[in-house]
């Protein structure tokens, strides 16, 4: 995300579009152990989505037939170029638009066996869980069960400034509640015990014990996993059901997402899945990165525990943007206009569980071993999904990189590098924010 990613601190669930510039960490970790992450001052609401009504009107299904040969070749060339410059053994690219479907796998899923990457792999998608949690939050607003401007103290005790921090501020990352992933003690346990099962209450205890960020709630942006864990707790409290049950009831089952799973504390990983590699937390070496495939994702819970697939994310990425099957038009309009601009960092902003840049709405996701991009172009009804089986960045990075890292490139995580190349080739460039 905004902060710098060094060898010892963590990336963990990547945030969104501030990721690929990667003057350091493409996610939530601090600049150095124990140091605060500088907040971005939040001014006006962004007009990143030019015509919300036109987006909401897109209710017809898109074709699943192959794209025209020239467009297929254009996407494939861009994907190949991005993949060749990324530190990932394998990737999956899925693009769907009114012109058809592009779906292709690149490279290998398991270096030990040489098994090829396939388009049906399951993927740990990290912070792409956040748009799902944001959608569930908006659905509860639509049902009249919560209000965006309700204080979190109405639902969860012990939150610093809880009477001033609202549901909206948690969802758009302006709450000033500090992310538990910035805590030195939490990081030490996570990286020394990567298979540990974390409970949501343990995550909240770590986050809520930290000093809030140095700004009044609602006045600045600071990416925090604790925010989305709190939203998960709200969802459970008002429904009386588990997060995973609500997710299935309100999103994955209605949308027919048969390859999307919330493990609920388990490290279980359905087949087929790729082996994922990392250099985070001092694990592995630039010549031999660590295999993080079986690290337990429970540390992300409602902020980052989800497993999905390229084709399921195609379905959700478009539905989340149009609201079709998920939200009534009035609330979908509010969500499409919820993006708060990043002051001094170019165009784009963060809204209710997702971000926007140059008309692209969506999120990235990262946890040790895996990197994912999910973005929808509100300009031309195109969804792009990229999965990679590595979170190791390439380019001129402060983060640890592989020995053969190309230092003449701007720093970027693997899936984001592929996505930005495809976005440019499609005529709607995506320019990730930098610190």
C-alpha cells in the first residue's frame, strides 16, 4: 500500500492501487519495525467513476465466447511481457468484456514437479476479501440493519474513539484505527509461527491495543486491516451468524461462485492450487525463496482469508461494480461515489471496501506466497483478473527481491505488473499510487 516494504517487516494482505509503485511495501506493513505509517490527507470525494448510472445499468451477462483474434493477441502479448518481468513461476490471466472472454495460464504451478499452471487453480486472494466485506456491509445497510454513519461503539466495545469512528470510516480506511499488522509483537509471532491459527478476537486485541494514528477520525487515509476485522465483527453481531455463513448466503451462492471458499481458521487449500513463494519475514533467500503455500491465512479473517479462482473473481468483480444481484441502485450509486481522493498522490482514491484509479474499480490482494489483482473498468465494462504464485516484487525496490531482479524497472508486485501492462494495452492505463 502506501508504506515501504523492507526485508523484515511485512507486506501481508496488500491494499490496493498504491501497491505497484512499490518504492517499498505494497501493503500494510510499517516502514520499519515499530515506526508509524504516514497517513495520506483525505480531501474531497473523487469523481473517479464518471457515470455511475451507466455502470449500474449493465445488467446483461457478458459473452463467454473467445475474444476476436486481434484482441486476444494484444492481451496475450501484454500478459507475456508483464509475466517475463515478474518474480513468479506461474500466473493466470482472465479478461472479460462485451467482446468475449480471454482466459490463459502461464508458467508452472509447482517448481518441484514442473506441473503447469492451469486456469482453474484456487488462489489465496488476501485483501480481495475486503471488497467482499465491504459488499456485505452495504447489504446490511440496504436491509436497514446498520447505518454507514453509525459509530462502531454501537456494535463493538473498546475501539479507540469508538463514539466518533463510524462504519463508513472503517470501510474507507479513514478511521485512524491502527492495523494490527504494524505491531512488532504480532509480526514476531506471525513470522515465527506461520501455521498458527488466529482468532478474530486475537487480531482485534492486537490492533486495538495500539495507539491510533495521529489524525481525527474521518480526516485522513491510513490503510488498516483492523478496520475490516471490525466490520466482520459487526456483520456477525447484527446477523447472529458466522462471517462465512453470511458470505455464502448473500454473495457466493447468489452469484454462483462455486470456487470461492472462506476457510474459517483452516489452512486447507483445495486442489488444484499452485505452490506459493515469498521472501517476507526473513524467510527464504534471494536464490531460494520460501514456500508459503501452507501458511495459515486466519490472520487475515474478514480482511484477507478468502480463497477464490480467476473465473469466480471475474463474476464478482463485475457484480461488485454494477451492483447486479448484490445491491439496489441507490446504494450502489453511493458506493461508486464513495472514493476519497489521495491528496498529492495523483488521481484515484479509496472507498467502501475498494479503490478506484482512472475508472478502474477493485482491489489487489497479497499474503505470503500469492499476489492477486481484481479490477473492473467502469469506462468499457471490462474485468481483469491476474493471479500469481509469488508475492516477491521486481524492479527498483526497497523490499527483498530475487538475485536476478531487473533494477531498471519501477517496483511492482507480480500480479500488478501483469495487470498494469494489460490495462495499458486495452487503452485505459492504470497508474498505481506511490508513496
